[in-house]
């Protein structure tokens, strides 16, 4: 009698909890957004984008994209990426492993991390167990499951953890500024467009991350958000009915040798408080930073006795604090060190 790989058992157990997410828009909405040259239903050349009548369903909806997600509670709670459900004026549906389609309710979007929470009304659901991403190790085996390219449902790939605490620039929402995703898990398991929001699993079938990004032009380099970030969001939802993130209230850049030379500064580490554009504010009025007396061009050197560097940024530290926590900051101002304390409030 042949024996199969233990991977088969892991996949069979996990697959029923992985879902596909479809994104649709009304044809009239698309007519407003797309150029008039693309309408009516006519192709103007092989590389001229267009919509054909076959793309439109009976309700006048057109599928414009897809992603992945996974069930974390049998009541119908689903985790995915924020960027998967960021399309304005769109409708979202969840296709479960039994090919049933369910209307998706958006419960919450994480304002910091690329995480979103959905809910569907369905019975007999299976949920995936969540691991502790603090215990991830380089080289450990991992699996990904997702809706690859929005076409190939339940695609499984295998790899290892290639890196820990990576940071990459990303545009999470259409038209938004590029922001930095930090603390990511790097893996060589194949992640394709459409895999976004699917689970990154360890060999116990537990979720250690949410697949989120790839580097275009590179091979075998994918990234996942550590599951602990999403676990905090779920805890907030259970306790407060919303995701709560702490607010400090400063705009800043992290210093290094090059920036020290450019700005002719006395230090080469820390967070330089500075506006991002002429119409911006470096310190948010009435924020904890403002009330603590932090000024533009201050350099925040330490937070709770921990030095702020490129490897451990101020945002990395804030991710470990809760609303209401007190911070002790060491600030460099006018050639002198200044110390202040403040209490974090909830980001609105």
C-alpha cells in the first residue's frame, strides 16, 4: 500500500478554509471610469483594452479582479488583504471551497497593515488555526494556498521562509501614496497576483502569515504579513467592535549617514520630525506629540530606552504598543537632549 506525503494531509485539512474573493463593478460605473474609446463593446486592436458582452452578467456586473482569503472563525469571519478590497464602488463576493458564492460584508480595514476582515453568512464552515509568528525561523518549510491569477483556485505551492522582518514599498490602495510595509515574512513559495490574502502555513497546518506582495521582475521572492498583526486586529474587533491603532502624531524620516550629511546634523540615527510636503504638518495639532511639546526638526532618538534606527523604526515600536500606553521619548533639539513622556491615543 502506497503512503502519501504528510503535505497531502495538511493540504486536505486546510483547503476547506481557503476562499476566493471576487471583485465586481456595474457596467455603468465602469463606463464612467474607463475612457470613451473603450466603449461600446468594440475592440480597436489586439492590445486595446475592452469589455465584451460576455463579461457582463445578468445583473449588469463585470468581474474586474480577484484575490484570496481564509476563514478564521466558523461564524464566517475571513482574513484577507486590505488591498484586495480597496477598489471603490465595487461589490465583493466570497467563493467557498464547495463552490458556493456568498455576499461579503466588510467588517474592518486595518489602517496600518495590509489586513482586512470580512464576514459571510454560511453554515458548516471550517476555520484555520493561527500560529504565533514570533516563533518563525529562517529555513522552515511553508505552504501557500490561494486563487492564483484570479483563475486557478486552490493553487498550492511549497517553499521555505527566506527572510524575516523585511520591509518593502507598496501602494495599498488605488491613488494612495506609496507606503512602507514592514516586518514582512519573505518566502520563495510561489505567490502570484490573486494569491493575495491567502494563508502562509507552517507544517502543522497553522497560519503564520497572510500572503501580500511580490516583487515584479524577481523570481521566488514573495512576502507575507505576520499573522500576529491580524490576531491583534481580531482581538480589537472582539473587545471594541473596531480595529484600534495608537497615534503618536508626527511625520518623520529615519536618519542614516547620508541624511546626516545632507541635513548637516549632529546625529546619524533617530526619527527626524519633518513635514512630507509644503502643505503638510510635521506635528499633528492636539495629538500626543503636540501636547508633549515635540517640534518640527526635533530628532526622536529613543523610545522607552530603545534606540530608533533603520532596522527598528519608530513605527516598528508603535506596533508593539496599545492605545493608552505611556511612552518615554529622548529627543535631540538644538544640540541638547530633551526628555518627555506622552500617552498614546486612538488613531481616528
